[in-house]
């Protein structure tokens, strides 16, 4: 695996791969890698001849007062993990080069980015769309691999890709979880032992809701109320628990097959998100 910080060696490596008729798979990340990220690298490797992973803690997507300064940074461990997962290139752009001081362009994806995370984190999806658009133009992959853990992020990037005609296939990998169900996240390292224990109630409540919906379509209002109660009883503060159409992120009245139940909770000062897809009725 080659690690590059500059754009010209990145472009040279990618054009070499293209000259060998290899398709390019791309996995954008913010580092502090875990099995969730690595599962996307493996998916990319399965589908593409050449896999590029980026690590860039994008300042634009952190709302004021969020954890940009203390976001975990584990570059050496990350590189070792990517090497053994079989990535071909690790791209770590330099923030000053990536965003020169007079950088003044932003990509705003309307509608789909406005509820849920967008409502709670001002400017977040503008930052996400802008960085991903720039990375897409730098890497020019055939396919980009994203995790369903960030359900709304997938919807925003899909919409941007379609609206702006990026010739890139968006592929989505399943949520990788701890044995007790907690979705892996670089931010889980912020949890104290007690908070970590409490946090497992999030996936438990979502799984319970999914089972209930699978047994017969239910009113979203009812499912959301039950989920909220389970979460609150476990000591989690609920930001939202909403049945949505995963493509538009619009709230749906009925938790039918193909919808998703997405939730954000706070345990202490830490905010966690998770979601489940509502399956066909059994
Ligand atoms: P991040 O480094 O948090 O920006 O995440 C980079 C990519 O990894 C995004 O597409 C995330 O959705 C994905 N990801 C993060 N956590 C998980 C997880 N537990 N399972 C699957 N994908 C994940």
C-alpha cells in the first residue's frame, strides 16, 4: 500500500491503475478506523481492481462546538489496518492544501439534508457534500463505498451524485456492530464504562421495533413512541426516533417494508446515531 499526501502522486497512481484496466473503488473516511470502515474496504476490493481509502478529518462538517479538535487521530494504526485489509492507496490530504484560505465554495443538497442530523448539526451536510464532491473529483472512482450507519449521509451523497452527474456508483455496506449490538463508531471511544453499557439500549430498542414491524406493518407514531419509551427508560436522551424513507429522508406514516427507523440519542455529552431497515412482513 502506498500512502500519499499530495494530489499529483495520487493522480499518478490512479492513472497507472487505469492504464492496467483496473476499476477504482473509493472509501472516504475520517480515520480512527474500525471494522466498519474495513468492511467497506473489503467490499471495494471485491468489486474493484484498485482501492483508494482517504483519511481526512473534514473541518467543514463539524458544527461550532463539536469535537473537531479532539476527534481521535490514529494515523499509524489506521495505515497498518488498511495495509492488512488490502487497500492499494491511503490518501491523507493536507488540510491547508485541500482548503486554501480563500476557499469559498459549498455544495448544498436541499431537502434530504434538512431533517434529522441536518436539523441537529448546523452546516454538517453542507460540509459533507462539499468534501465528498472534492474527493470524488480528485479520485474519480468508478464506485464509492459508504456505510449505512450514516443513513442520511448516504441519502445526501446519492442525491448529490445524481443531481451533479458524477459518473460514480454509490455502494452501501451494512452496519457493523459490537457483540451487544452497538454500531461501531470512532466516537464510541468517548464513552465511559457506564455510558458504554447504557449505549447498548439504542440498538436493542431499534431491533425490538424492527421485529414488531416485521410481524405486521405498524403506524409509525406507535413504533416511534414505543422506541422513544424504551430509550428513555434505559437512560438515553432522545433527539429523534423517526420512520423515514431512506432515499428522501422524509418521515413516513407507516413503518412498511423499505422504510427505516433512524434514531439519535445522547448519553452524557456523547451523541449516537443508529438505524434499522424495516424488512418485508413475516
Ligand atoms: P467516518 O470515518 O465516520 O466518516 O466513516 C467513514 C465511512 O465508514 C462512512 O461511510 C460511514 O458510514 C462508514 N461507517 C462508520 N461506521 C460504520 C459501521 N459501524 N458500519 C459500517 N460502516 C460504517
